[in-house]
C-alpha cells in the first residue's frame, strides 16, 4: 500500500513538473472557457506565450500551447462572447507584463 501511494505521488509530481502548458479544444468539454480581450483593462489575466515548455513552469500568466491534449496541463476553449467565459485573457508582448490583474477563483490553479 505504501508503494502504491508513493507511486501515485511521483506520478502526480511528474504531471505538475511543467505547468502552464495549454491545449486549445475545437470541440468537447474544456477545463476552462477563455475569452480573448481586445484591451488589457478588460482582462482577468495577462498572458505571455512562451516559445518553450519549460518557460511556463509554475506560472499562471505564461502559457505554452501544446499540439496534443495529452501533453497539456489544462485545456481551453476560446469563446466568442465575454459572457460565456470563465476567464478573460489579454496577450502581452513581454514576459514581465504577464500575470493576474485582479483576484480570481482560478489564481494558482493553472499550474
């Protein structure tokens, strides 16, 4: 039993090793519905898109887009209307600008 618990903890830790990797779903049920804002003032989260998976580790505001769903930490679906969204994001050009603009229920859960 101890070995099973240890194995489960190791698997869980490995799954969390690179957080912030995202897969965009075209159909199906996502973990999060996202509306992309036109202006920074409308956003809950400012997101910088990383070139490498390791850059997104343990950061909510830095996302790396995965090609395959199985490799992603969470899935999102881009929605057309603001009222449909769980989270409103604005893409920023610089890494230093990434982060939460205000308190949100998803803070710390995108890792």
